[in-house]
C-alpha cells in the first residue's frame, strides 16, 4: 500500500488539529501540527514570532518548516490557516500529498473561534464578535481560492471521519 501524507488546510478554527489527531489515530499514523513544529524549531511561540519579527518573517519560517518536515511515510499534517496562501505552499502540498480542505461557513467558524482563546491567535486578538465575523468573511474570501485547490473538500459538520478515511483509502489505491 502506497500511503500518503494528508495535509489539512482551511481557516483557523475549522478543526484541522482536532480532526487531524482523530484521523491519525484511526489510521495509526503520526500527527504533525505545523504551528507546534514551528514553535519547536524556533523556540518561540507563534504570537512571539508575529510580534517580534512580523508576519513576513513568520511566513518564511512556516514555508521552510513545512518543506523540511522529516516525514518518511504516511502522516496527517495540520497547517496554519494562511499556509496555503504563501510561497506556492498549496501547489507544493498538492504535489507531495493528499490535501483536504475543511470547509465551513464564516458563521460556523465564528462560533468555533468565539469559544477559543483568541489571544493565542495573533491576527484575532482584540477583535469584537462583529469585527471577528467581518475579518473571517474578508480573509476567507482572500484565501478560499487557495483552499479550493485542495484535492478534496470536507465538511466537518456534515461528513463523518469514516468518509474521510474512505477518501484516503481510495486515494492510496489509485
């Protein structure tokens, strides 16, 4: 069986890490969170990198970390919401694995993000719910073309992980 790396892409709060961990466990393959790997490699948190070095520097570190992941066999990799939008990362992921876009509406994303710790998300801290919804709608409009170029689109609210496993199994058989 020719196993593949599965890259989860989508907006922050879409469930890339949660679903990625569940899928990796069911498939009995490693799970890698790209943001956690960036923190491990740099010794800094994502907010620290954004605050001290800026987004452009972060995006370069993100690209290097993505392309230098030492994954020899199958794994599930959760990437940051902006990862597909910079340095041709989406094309690179499509070439090197199976990309899955976790597609949610802006209001579903807002519900998920509103219940999380926004201070850990550099682009969102200090936003009201109204500002947050506007931000999500605008960013999603900018990013969706990248996300839609994923090989598979998955609705985490209406599709089961078993359907995702079947998609994965079908992809490695062909």
